[in-house]
């Protein structure tokens, strides 16, 4: 089971690095997404290597709230960008 935990840590780190590198081509929204994946990297690394149960109790609630806030923000930004690009095309 430790291998799977380490795999998630590496997966989030690779995705975060990709988002920061590709932000120059894809736009500044990638910096925000890269920050989200950096948060996921740190959270999973602390869960895997520190011995602290990061998904139980209060820490689990904090994790769910932060992830929910990021996802809600992504959806709102995406919808706003979608509508502003449609309005600019008209």
C-alpha cells in the first residue's frame, strides 16, 4: 500500500510541474491549477511520509473544504472565460 501512496505523491508533483511549465503557452489559469496540484503534492507527501493521517478527522475536513473551494473557483473562472469569449465573438 505504501507504493500506491508514493505513486499519488509523484503523480501530483508531475502534473503540478507540467502546469507551471505550460502556463506560458496556455495562459495564467495554469498557475492557479499548478498551485492546486502543488497543494495536492504537499498533502499527499505529508500523508505518505510523515505518518500523520492527513485524511482523517479535522485534517480530512480541511482537505475537502480546500479541494471544494479550488474546484468551485475553477468552474467559476472557466464559465466566466467561456461567456466572455462568446460575447467577444459576437
